[in-house]
C-alpha cells in the first residue's frame, strides 16, 4: 500500500500521570501503528476515553510521542504544518470576524488574501450550503452552520491531510447526513486524506474506506469498507452496510 500518513509504534503518556489514576498503566497510547494511504478516508471509533483524540493529536504533530515516529509523506511530523487542516468538535470561530474572514483566516495568518482565494472561500461556503451568510458573524449562525464554516476554513488551503475530531457530534441527524455528503464530495474533488473520529458506527461506515477500532490505547480491529462510491443515502439500508456496522459493533464490544 502506498503510504501518506504513517504512525509507527507510537507511545504516549500525559506528563504527571501516575499508575494510581489508571487501571492498567500510564500509557494512553501503546506502541500503536496506523497507516493512511493518499486519498484514504480513515475513521477511528472507540469508547470514550480510549485515546482517540490523543492519537489524532499525535498524528497531527500537536503532541510528540515518547517513542515511535509519525511521518507525513516520509517527512517527520514535528508540529502542525500547512499540509494539514483541522476540524475539532467545537467550531472555534473568531466571533469578531465575518464568516468569510473566518474561512480565510489560515491564509491571512500567512499573508495577503489573493482574489482567487476570496473566490475559493465564497465557492466553499456555497458548496456547504451557506450562500447568503458570508457576511454574517458567527453568533448570528446556528451550531450546524458554524460547523460548516469550520469545515470550509479547514479546506480553504486544500490541505492534503485533514484531521476531524467528532466534527458533527452536536448536529441533528438530517444536517449531519447532509454534511457527510458535502464532506465526501469535497474530499473526493480535492483528493484529501482524512482521519475522522466519530462515536457513530453508521457514520464511520458511510464515510470511510477504512475503519479502525480503538480500545485502551491500541487499535484492536480494522475493517476495509468495500462499499460503492460515490456513497448514496440508500446505501444505509443495504445488507452490506449493516454487516459492516454489525462487525464494528462486535469489535467495540470486545467480541472479535
Ligand atoms: N491533557 C491531559 N492530561 C492528562 N490526561 C489526559 C489529558 N487528555 C486526556 N487525558 C486522558 O487520556 C485518556 C484518553 O483521552 P482522549 O481524550 O484521547 O480520549 P477519547 O478516546 O478521545 O475520548 P472521547 O471519546 O471521550 O473524546 C483519558 O483517560 C483522559 O482522561
Ligand atoms: Mg476525544
């Protein structure tokens, strides 16, 4: 398999944690390896507290492993770099900037915005269903609309690698499925690789080419999802889709 993002035997313990606060030992991530191919949509599921966010932070260079290595296109990851975009669970928009200026923030942090980038921001916002709202401020938007702005902001630089930590967790089911569809279309058109954390097994199966199940700091099960692309909503009611969900559920229950 051609590799893009590579975690090799990565280990991590938060500073100051003693054995006393944990059942097993102090490592939150144990000698974990994970490989993501170019253009792969990789979902990570697992029970609360098993180490998913920690793993994502290690992969994105926001934390440094105490052992093992993380590489992006064979270069060591030592901190966040311009090839990476982030969408976290809370949209973290700047309330004094308009929607459009929030989307352009990754560019304004590094220099002047070109006309083409301005057009790109408008195009992304329209693609995400925010036409007519570009000049509003974040507090004038619903939670779902704010999440869309955060997605547009992560995609404005067309990063080859996108990290998403439960980005749709607070949304209603219909908005969520619309955003899943929009995200898949955008990632497909930009060839983006994605590491996506979710608690929702059906969301993972719908979005992913590969799903990893995490338990107590390790990957306990991996499943390649061989469902047809582009994903269509009716897929959710098929036997193949439900078989994938059932296998992942069993893995989460420790039965595989
Ligand atoms: N900054 C920190 N300092 C010390 N321990 C931490 C810190 N952040 C997380 N932990 C601990 O590390 C473990 C893994 O946390 P992490 O946030 O990676 O879990 P998670 O799988 O993302 O959970 P959730 O699904 O609830 O978001 C937990 O036991 C948590 O208490
Ligand atoms: Mg988390």
